[in-house]
């Protein structure tokens, strides 16, 4: 089993489906935190993804670049409603998600 120095989870919500994603992300992070020595290194952030290509954080306390702390030993989890046929998560395609993760959230590489 892999050992991670931290886990960052992004709950990607769209209107009308927020409760499912919020609950799932919380439950997954709770299970992760029970299995690690340093749960304080793990963080769950909530974002609303909009069809117009904008993303907004749900909490003012979310750091500007929350993914900048990830290392080669870290894990990034994306939780959202997906569609395998259109290859989307929370209604966004990979060519929208990747630049947002890199440019706006501070991910070093994909």
C-alpha cells in the first residue's frame, strides 16, 4: 500500500447535486484520515464549477493555491459527478480541468 505525505481532495459541485458530492467527499476523507498518522496534512476543499468555465470556492478560508503544497509523495483526489461517455467531471472536460488545476490552484504538473 502506498504511503502519502498528504491528501488534497477537491469536491467539485454543480447546482442540484451538491449534497451528494459533499457527503461523498466528507466520507472518503474521513476514511483516509483514519488510516494515516498525520491527518492534519489532509485537506478537503469545495468548489462550484459552472458551465461558463468559471470555478468558485465555497469557503473564504480556502488558500489561493491549495495544490502548491503537493509533493511527489502526495495524492490529489477529485470528487464529482462524472460522465464516462462525454469524459467529464462536474460538467467539465479534461481540457478545462487541467488548466484550472495548474494555473488557478497551483498544481505543479499533471
